[in-house]
C-alpha cells in the first residue's frame, strides 16, 4: 500500500503565454484512489496529458516505480502501464464493442481471434464485475456502457495506473455508484487510480488521497480522513463564496411557449421525443433536468428550429413556430445557448469578432445591402467584451484561444444582447470554474428578474434546484414530471431522472 | 527520435515557406526524372524558365496560360472555403466552351461583335454553372459526395464534347480531325497587346479576382462562407442557410470555369476541338491550395503555374523533354503541400533527455 508507483518531480509545463503547470510534485501509491481536484484551468488535464505522453513537460521528471522515464507518446504510456479514460470517449461508433477494445492491438491477428479476446474479457468480467456485450456496435450502447468499454480497453492493455478524466460528468447518480463499485474492486486488485474531478461530493466518497491544484500549482496533498468538503472548496477556489440569489418568483399565467405532443426522430431515426407537451409561463425559470441523452437536446433543438418535428406543435407568443427555420424563430424572440460551445456555439477558428456578430451580422449597421461593416463589428465586439467582462486580448485572434469561461460569456452576451423574450440555456455552466459559474447564474437570475423567460437545461441538480422556479424532469424522451422547485429535492429528482416512479 | 506536438497557432513564416519548399521538392523530383532520361536537368530548368519568363513574348504566353487558371481558381476558392470540393472545373470549363461555341457557330447572323461576345460570355457562364449545379443538387438532396460526382461529370462533359466534335458539330472540311468550323470574326475576343495572344480575357480574370476578393472579405455572403467553412453546425445555429450558400458558391465556381472555357475557344483556339487547354481544371486545384484560398495570392500562383505550363510546352519542342515532366512537378508539389498540412497544425520536437 505504501509503495509509490508513480511520482512527478517539479513538473512544469509552459505554453506560449501561459504556465499550465508549475513545479508539480506528487506521488501516487499502489492501490490508492488519488483524486486530483481543481477548477477548470487549474492544470489537471495538462498534468494528465503529460503523464499520458500527449505533452512533454518543459522541465521536471516522471518516475515510475522509482525509475526515471520519458513518455513521448501514448504508446510509451501504455507500455509503462498507464491507461487514460478521457472525458470524451475515444470510441469508433461503427465498430463493435470487441473491435473497439482491441483497436490498435496486434496480438489478436489480422483476422481477429475472437475466442481469445472473449476469454480475456471473461477474466476481466470476473475480476471487476465489468460486463459488456462484445458483439454490439458502439453506437447502439448507452453512455454508461461506453465508459465501461473505455475502462475495459485500458485494463485489456494491462494498465496498473488508470487516469479517469471527469468520469462522472455524463453519468446518472446510480451509474456513478456502479462506477465507484468497479473502481473499488480495481483498487483491491492493486491498481492505482487517478481520478480527476471538480465535484467535492465524489471526492469525499471515493478518494483515499486528495491533491488540490489551483492556477497550475499544487496547493496541497492530503488524506481524505483529515479533510472536509468546505476545506477542499476553500483550497480549490482560494476564497469562499456564498450562493445567494435574490429571486422574485413571478406570478404569471400567461403561456409564452406551448409545446403540444411533440415527436422527434433522432439521427438514427429512433424516436427521441415521444409526444412531449409542456407549457412555459412568462417570466419564469423552467429547469429541465435529466441525464443527457434523454431527449433534452432534441426538445430544445426542435423549439429553436434545428431539428424537425414529425408530429406535434410548438406555439410561441401566439405564433406557430413548428419546423420554422432557425432565423425566423430567433427573430420571433427565442435565443439559445447551445450545450456544446465548441461544436455549435462558435466557429472556433474564426475571430472573436466574427463570432460575436453571429446573431446580427445581417442587420444594419453591421451590414447593408449585402456588404459588411467590420469597423462597426469590432466596435460591437469591444462593447460586448466590456459589458460582460470578457477578457479579450486580441479580438482578431481565433476565438478558440479564449478560455472556456470567456468563450461562454461571449456566447451568453451575444444571445442576451438580442433581447430575447425567451432564453434557452443548455448546460450553461458545464466545464466552467466556480467564478464563471457564479457569474453565469447571477446573470440568468438578473435577466429573469427583469421579466424574461428562461428555460435552463442542466444535469447539475444543484444548479437546477437553486435557479429554477419549476423543474421538468425528462427520461427516455418523455417528461416524467414537473415539480415546483420548493417541493423538489435532489433525491427525488435523481430517482425521476433514473426513471423510477415516485 | 522526434515527435509531433500540437500547435496553438501557426506561425506566419511557415505558411510562406511551405508552398515554396513544396514547389522546390516538385522541381527536385522532376530533376531526378529528367536525369534518368540522360539530359541535364539544370539546362532543362533554365530552358523552362527562359521560355516562361525570359522575354516579353515568353511572359505573354505565360499570362495566356495564367488567365484560365486565375478564372477557374477564383471560383474554386469560394467553394473550397466552405469545404465543398469541386473537382469538376474541367467539365464546367468544357461546358462553358460548348455553350459559347453554340452561339459562335450557329447563331452569329447579324450580331455585332460586342453583342456576340456578351452573349457568348453569358452562355459560357450559364453552361458552367449548370454543370456545377447538377452535383450540388445531388449533394443537397441525396447527400451524394461531390468529389465523386464532380469528377465523373468531367468525363461526361468530355464525351459530350467528343460526340459533338466527331458528330453534329464537326467541320466537314477538317479531314477527319475532331474540330468545329472556325468562329466568325465577331465571335473572337480582341487582342489587347499586339504581337501576343493576350486578349481582353485578362481583364475578365482580374475582374473575377476582384469580385471574389470583395465577396470573401467584404460581403455578407463571404461572412457566411467563412462560418460554414469553419463550423457548419454553428452556421445553422446562426440561421445561415448552408445549402443556399453552397448553391450560390457552386454556381459562381461553375460560371467562372465556364467563362475560362469561353476565353480559350474564343480568344486562343478560335474553334471548338476535343483538346482545349487540357489541364487547367486540375491545375487550378493546386493553385488554389498553394495560394491558401486567397484570391490575391491566386494571381501570383497562377502566373507561376502558367509559366510552368507554357515553359513546359516550349521545352517539349525545343529540348525534347516530355510535357509529362510538368505534370510530375505539379503533382509532387501538390503532394508535398497536402503532406505539409501537418506542419501547420503540429510542430516537430526532438526527444532530448529529461530537460
């Protein structure tokens, strides 16, 4: 138990203009679960990418079992027994589970020796109660399942050191518990686990040792038994902040959005929304809770015109907007903060200016008779940056160089400045640090207090509970219940999200 | 040992260096091939250079070849920037030549030169655009990959041309050669520099560059093209009609390739034949890449590749070096360019101990 299996000594990683890691020295012992805790941008992922051979450190050493090693690429890492489970799964959707597991391995032949693979799978199943269907295609499997595949992939390659990057971000509370069970089994078997997260709850549940990073530096390493949640939070943020929203719940019976019996097919032409009906009242914050993949995305995207409804009706402010083009709906007064900012919210390689004007580039004064006025666009961008405290060094540089928080602020500013009647925010604080999260939640409350209507889609139950007036829970393409925020609690929501009738 | 590390941003000097090194690599491999034939490659390249840039006449011939390259590439830039890969400029070029030739051959009665030429310009652009819109509509309605359809339509266009040249449009007094009657004088583009083959087509080419530059840098359409090219999902989210812009872009691309076909038959050849400026449609793809899809750099790159083409024709005659060498140089250049993309996004680092 006390044997140090992996150690970093004074690891420093310098990127042009930023120091992502500074003098980080930490020890991972055999058979422990070591949580790496920190806000976004604290340097957790950089450190892990160094261990996994994606980056080389600028200076500092890595030692495995006391021996100095150089990890140039993931292959080296795998050879040294390090396995990484990324936050975004690295699976090939169109291949089977088995094919994914042995992807890149040469031992199983040009024509895959399925028998041998399955024998090995059986061993892993027996050891860790990790069971998957080997012959199913990955796209047919659920998210929780895909994570198991990723874990098996790593075990298959004989890893003793597992790095899990925010593994619970996509899981239900119940799936999280079953993941923890697997992790404990692996620990008993002598595997060492690095668990990256920013969720204190989970750290207290699963970790043996906790290392807190802040702004690229290692703040402290301490055993779980000697710490508390509030101490960890303080170490993470540097200073404690209180959640205090002054929210006046409106009393309006005016239906601003009415969704009737909405049915939508997913890309695989399965029904992803099964006859959803929902009314949203003027001035309220309606939270939509649910594990991602239960129809929230389809519901929201159909409302804003990005997906076609095969049945049903969406009426906004008295106008039928069912299957109308996105711009028509935006002009009717619905704006949208998409769930994945890099995938949909921005054009990452275009400048901040180009991204800031995305909602109004076609209107005077930004364009006139088909000709753009980029001087006005620049002025507009700078105004936006100032009003929303977006840290903007060079508005002409690609927006992907902004931090997640600043990028998300820009998207929020862009949407709010359109003065929408209804703002739909999908996972607005996902991946943001505590300060930005706070900023966002306050902004949402502010605009709701000004009488705007907000639909807030989130899987962060604390967020949904603290911001919403009412909460609708989605499960398998249906709304399984709508609660007033006052009568809702985490437990009840969690069960509803998992499809348990209450 | 070396390894690749992802870059945050591409340095400017690298962007300038990569096309130059690619071209040098093309010339180097070309030199090896010439060496095998037992000729001194340095002499060949000297001849190539002199025949491309060595005299006013040689340079004018280089410009003659650059004109269609500029026209076609300007159009390709618009669609390439949306990640729509129009490989069919060759076919669109042929259709432009056929459409404009129809008026020159069969409808020239009583039309004055300006009217005739205007009609031919419009016809060629319509012809090229139609040929480009077939694969576009297939792409939009049935998600058929445009790389394959545009490429295959090149062959269909070529066979239509062959059919006309061996069949209905054949000049009865051409002794069996597959070509049409010579165009009437009203259907021939005026020369602007005496003693050269440079016609007012060079003005068309420069106009095309300016229009495309303006479209990309200044217009609303250009903004939408940029967003679509970088992230089509974000474009849809912003309410941009991706399909509408692809249709407009392909129409522009096809029209300019068609216009290039017209300038070739009306300005250079003066009749329609099976072989008209064979490689412009494909060379333009290389030109577009080497110019980083920038309309102004396109002019420079077109002159360079125009020089390679016209110099190549000359050395074939004077030094008996096959024109295939030019094709070899062009293809190696393209390979190097495409291969070098990795250096734009990654940098090479050397493994050096633990530091």
